[in-house]
């Protein structure tokens, strides 16, 4: 689904950029150009950014917990 029609940026492209390290709207604007023209996509892009950052954080916490358990099992 397109989030930014002006630049042809999809939700998938936004999420990939976020998982690769874009953590702020200015990062998404710099790497993809989102909000670079009319700006109507800003609210939706910010919503996706917030959701993806939360999911990324939860995934990292889960992986961290799993790593801890594996170390305790091995030793
Ligand atoms: S819809 Fe994103 S800049 Fe216009």
C-alpha cells in the first residue's frame, strides 16, 4: 500500500528502512524522500514509524531474553 503517493513510497519500504536503522521522520525523509513534496503522508508515515519502532524494540527484547536462556542452558 502506498503511503506517500508523491514519491511512490510503500508501507513495506518504510518498514524496511526503519528495521535497517531509520528511527526518526527526518531519517525516512533523508533516505526515501517521504513528506518531501505535499506532506500529506506525514501522519500516516509517523504512525508506521511508531508502530515499527515498537515492534522492533519488542523483537530485540525477545531475542535478548532467548539469548540469555540459551547461555544458561549451555553452561
Ligand atoms: S504524499 Fe508524501 S509528499 Fe505528498
